[in-house]
């Protein structure tokens, strides 16, 4: 039986994607689905969700909001572990930060995942499965999705694109494009593949972190492969809807990228890109810190410099730092050992 008939005709697709059903003791009659349809489905497919094997919670710092930031560790069928993070946002909304790879080969110097190296890409099922597990198994109410967990999404762009199709399918998870953001370190070929999806309402953010090649080379090895001008051209060519705002993420590293000349370089980089919003993310030191976390006065000072350059700026509140679930802190030591023992890909330059 064709996948389409199984999915849409019998109403199985919503049961899988909204409720994570069809596992174990699923009773078709209870859900108005014929046993024959379910049996046919089971003869073709197996539903095996990622297994939550642990979580760490960071208590809320907000006096009026007791929701926690939660990092959940999920085990894949081949015994590897990935992480997704539930991030409470304003107005009672929640964002789920998703992984696209086990580890990452881009080796950004400020990032814990980058220290692991790449073990493998996540499959489409594993990318989507993080959302299904979060909603159906953990009972988390998810409003928005951001691809900012382990891995570089555009280094696994084919699977990312198919996962986006599934995540937005109205019969299932039905996430609106505007509720999804893909964050990339800038792989021009990946950007042009993503552009072909023509998800014009989807958010896009670029991890800039330094706006001169000389400085970016030092903290993001990917910059030696794709120079800033090439990435800037790809971002300019990316199809945008009216009112589109490109987010430029800037991990603030005291003594590394917080000079007034850095703010000027950010402004020069942003100028041809239309509307932008600079997200200043105070550095979260990991196990082998590149530098210390910036003080509040340093964050404020750099924000003022950016604003003086005419840029729109927002400081992203650091959530999950105490449980290693904040930006750039995902990764675990076991994965590093596996990668080392198997001589897997720890890339310097793509
Ligand atoms: S910041 Fe992103 S792209 Fe860079 S090493 Fe970490 S996970 Fe990979």
C-alpha cells in the first residue's frame, strides 16, 4: 500500500505525528482507524521513537514564571545521544531547540558541541522525532522550533529540508513556517538548497560572531572555507518575504570580539542585507573556556556601540547555563570518546 494512502486515508499520519501513537499496545478501534490499515502500516513501517534517557533542569530565575529550562538527552537506535532543549519564552510560550547532527565538525572555538567532532548526521526521522517525543512523550507544549542545538543544520541540509516538510505538514505536527527558525554558521551551498524549499515565512539566523575574516577565522574554522563576502552574497540572494528580518547572532566573547572596531565591522557586514536584528548572546563558558563570560557592563557597552552604528540589537537572555543547556554548551564527554576511538570526522575545514 502506498505511503500516501496509509497516511492520509486512514488518519494514521496525525496519530503518529501529533500523539506518537501506533507503538506497542495501540488499539486502532479506539481511534476510529481500521485494524487492517494499522496492520498494513506495521508491515511496512516501524515506529521507534528516540528514547529519553535523562534530563537536567534549570530552575526559573523569573519571580513570576516558574517554568524551567530543560535539556533532555535522547538515545538513538544505535546508542548515541543527542540533546534538545525546552526554553521558556515570554507570554507563556515555549521554544524547542533541535539538534541536526550527533556532534558537529565545524569546530567553532566557543562551542562545546564543536569539541566533539561529527559522529553522524541525524536522519529525517530523528530530527522530527525530537518534536514528537517532546510533545507526545514528555508532554511539553511547544510553540516554536529553532534549529540551534547540536550540529550545523546546513551541513545536513537534505535531511533538514525533508524534516521541515514533515514538521509543517498540516495533517500532522502542523508547525507554521513562521514558528520555525533555522540557524546557520553560513554554508552558501546549503543556503541555496534551503532557499529552493521556498519557505518564505520561516525565520533564518546567521551566526556571525566576528565580522572580519581575520577574526572570524580564529574562532570559526568554517570561515576559512567560506569567506564572509561569499556568505553575505548567499544571504542577499536568499528569498525573503516583505518585512523579513535576518537575525545575526553574535556570541559576545570578552577580549575577543567586543572592540568598537568589531561593532563597526558588524554594521558594514549588515548594511547590504536589508533589515537585520543583531542577537547579542553573552558567552557561556563550557569545559575548556575560550574566555570568561562577559560582565553585564561589557554586554551593555557593546550593545551601545552596535546601536550607535545604527543597528537593531537585542540581548538574548542566557537560559540553561547552569545545566550546560545554553547556546554553545550542548555536548557530552561520552560522544567525544566515541569520536576519538573511531577516528571520526573532526573537521577543520569542510
Ligand atoms: S556553534 Fe554550531 S556550527 Fe559551530 S561547532 Fe557548535 S554546533 Fe557546530
